[in-house]
């Protein structure tokens, strides 16, 4: 039997990925519409000016993902990916692909369900970036398992120890996530001696969520996850108490 063309397999995967992303984007855009945008009162929540609405950021993010998903879908259809999607060739799925998809799925599940609502956004996002880069750069199965275990352990700890929303401002899960992140970062740095790309992982893992959450909170005036988190709480305090008075006065 002839081996499936690798490009066609990639386009077929793009087709299914585009369908999944479109579904997720539409769902979250639909849920975002429950947030007041134009100053109306909805479900007992009153909106203010549109640019202060908490709907702006999710609308921008998921709207962008939706547009990019349609672009990916169009490319896949033009390249024959849609036609091949249900054919006998399939998508070239094998044990390695299943392992990779399963571990990434567990990481994202632990991040979204366990970490984001409870743990400081900078800490949990830094751990996520570190885990995904270390675990899946170079295609090492053992690294993927270590990355998955690290994020899932942090997510399970946060979910199990602080299940109720009233306890989400506690910092025990922040400290645990920080310990896991530091341990994983040290492991990354030991591999960075031979793999130059990994040297930049700690810098990106710190700066990316720091810039994102600061922009959301202080530029777009949006609510951020775990606002009372270990690190963001200090950033917010010094912004309003130390920095803001410099130009307000």
C-alpha cells in the first residue's frame, strides 16, 4: 500500500484543527455576548462605556481565532484536506500522535480548569509556556511526559485544595505552582547547555504573561483571572500606590 502524502496528511489535520477551533471560538463568542458591551443591563449586570467592558478582550481574542480558523479551513479545502478527511487515508494517526495529543490535552485541561481560575496568571501561564516548550520542542516523549505531569500536578493541587471560589484568593496553590515552575525551569536550563533555543524559555515564560496581564488590567481595564494572586496582587498595589500617583499628581 502506498504511503500517504505527508503534505496531504498535514492539510487533513489542518481541516480537523480548523473545525475544532471554529467550534470553540463560536462557543466562547456566544458566551461572551452575555457580558454587557454597550452599557445595557443584562442578567443584573450593568455595563458602562464599551471600551471598559469586560467583553472586549475575549471578543478580540476569540474573534481573531475564528478568523484565523476560517483562513486555515480555506487553505485546507483548497489543498485537498477536506476531501481527504473522511477517506481511507485518514490523517496519518499513530501512537506517537495519540500520545502527543493526549498529553497536550491534559496540560490544557489542567491549565484551564485547575490553574487559571485559582492561581496567579503569571505563575500558571509561565508554567504552561515552560512545559509546552520543553515538552514538545524536539519531539522527546519523556520530556512531554515530565511537562504533562508538572502541569497536571499543579492543576490537581489547586483544584483539590481550593475547590470553592471563596478560597481562590489563598496563596497555597500559588506557592505550589511556583515551586513546580522553578523545578521545571531548572530542568530546562540543564538541557539548554546543548539546545540553544531552551535558553530563552525562562525569559519568554516570564515576560509574555507579565505583559499580557498588565495590558489587560491597566491598559484595557479588564478583569484578570485570579486578581488576588501572589504576583499580580503586588503589581496592582505598586501600580496604584507607587506609580500612578506620579502622573496623577
